[in-house]
């Protein structure tokens, strides 16, 4: 099989195997059962002509080396976006690379089931079971794919029939991310089917609120019907001040991708910078709660006196953040 014939799921499985992941970890990352994952791995081995995990990793690493050799031998082309310099802003880095690279570890403060959500769970004293951990892993994969611009991952989920399961989660966050991946990636047919199924109780879908519905309409306009109106709607949603920030953050990411596609680099940079500010705000809220996830010093679990006045509000926000 040629390298470019690999779909997004097989590519991701190879990358996880190359990192040393077991079948159990691969299953958790992709949101499958172990049995289903083993079937997919067996099909992958057969497709690329190997017998086991070790040979698959060797095949993958060899393919990566060949691609690197071809790129080095190819004549250099002028980049569409100038490379980011050492003093580049977050927005400039995002245009030169991608949002995930530009945000770095700060992306863990954004999106569904991020650090604020984790802190809220700890405050409530609840233990996360295997199902909750698997759901969190799947949601974070979707969030990272959206930041990277890996829209084919959403299409792979749709084609494999896994979106139906995501639609039946307690909240619409995962289905919303899939819809955003599909609309942004230009998969309008699949995007319309997922968007239409969201909130359809006859299909067991979770309730979709007015803000989620507004985001779906803005995505459809921005990437399919009325780009200017859709981008304007995304800009409005990205500035809303609501308790649950997921819609606002997804709108920021979609605004970045839509503005970049429209060659409006200034608006795209502003959207990336706004995401960084959003992440920094979440980090500060965690510090007010006595949580410091990016420090080498052990967390004491106690907020400082200046932070005590805002800790209650931060806790309240953490419990609703997804």
C-alpha cells in the first residue's frame, strides 16, 4: 500500500504504535473497545503487508524516513506564509505553522475536558471511571485535530459510523467538534448530516442549546453558503461571554481557519491571539484555586490570600467547563 492511501485512523494508529502504545492505549485514545481495536490493527497489518506490531512500526518509520528524504531532495518552493521568526506573535506562529503548534501546552487549558474541567472534578471529589476517561481522550483528540487543521480525522469518524455514538453523549461537545471539523474541511455532505442529527432526540442525541445551534449555522455559512456572513457570525460568537466557554473557543478556532482561507491574515492572527488570552485566563483561574498545572513546584491545594476572593467564582466556572 502506498503511504498516501492510509486513512486518518490508520495513520494515527501507526503513530501511536511508533510511540510504544499498547493495543489498550490505542483503544483508549481512539475511543474503541479493545476487541474492535485489535480487529482494526489486524486489518492495518494486512493492508501494509506486515505480520505484527514490530513490523508495522518498522514499516512506518521507514516510510517517514523516505518522505523526509524526498522533501530534502525536492527544490525549495516559496512558502505561502513566511516562516515565523524568533519574535513572532502567537498569531504569526499560527499562520506559519498551525494553532496547536502556536499554542503549545496552553492548548490544554482550552476545549472540552481541559484543566478547568479536571479541577472541577477534583473539587467534587468524583473518581473518573474507564468510560469517562475514554470519552475525555476522544474529545481531546478531536480538539487537537481541530487546532492542527486535521479535518480528515472528522471525516474518518463519520465514515466509520462512530459519530452516531458521539451524538448520544451527555452533552453535544464531541459532536459539535466533529461538525466543525467537517464544515471547516469542506466535507459539506457529511457535515450537513451530522449537524442535522445533533439535538434530534429520536436518534438519541443529546440536547443542543441555542448557542450550539447558532455556531452550526455560522459554520455552514462560513464554509459553504455565505462566507462573509458566516465569518461575521463566528466573530460575534467568539466574543460572547457565557459561563460554558466551549462554543466561544470553537468559534475562535473556526474563525481562524475561515479567515486564513479567505486570506484575511489580520483577522486570523487576532483569533489566534484571542485563543492564547483565553488559555491564559483559564490558567489564572486555576491559580486562584490553588492549582498550578504548569509549575515544577508541588501544588499546595491552598489559594493565596489575594486569590481567595476570586476562588469561589473560579470553582463555579470549573464545574461547568467542558
